[in-house]
C-alpha cells in the first residue's frame, strides 16, 4: 500500500466518524488491522481534527523496535 493509499484510507476512516489509531512510538497508523507508515502531512491534518487516537502497535509493545525519528513516510 503506497502513501497515497494510506492517506486515502485514513481520511475515509475519519470521514466515517471513527478515530484513526496511531502508534505513539513509531507513528504507524492502524488500517484494517495493519500498521502502516503514513505521510506526515496526512497525520498532521487528522490530528488537527482531534481524530487521532494515540496507541502502541504490537511490534512496539513487544519492545522489538526502536523508535525511528523519521519513520513517517514522505510523499514522493
Ligand atoms: Zn509502533
């Protein structure tokens, strides 16, 4: 799934009135049970609508991943 698709799915979730769940550690977002990198601008837009729910993804919860400072995918 590319960054544009992740953005589209995030917006669809928001427009459906649901919270978008983001890992506070690696900043991946949960979409249909998958944890995916989203473009920073899309995360900022969702967060500005108070529609971002901060959580911890299973990989981070298991402690197997360091928090990368630049984990968020950039639009190419
Ligand atoms: Zn994570």
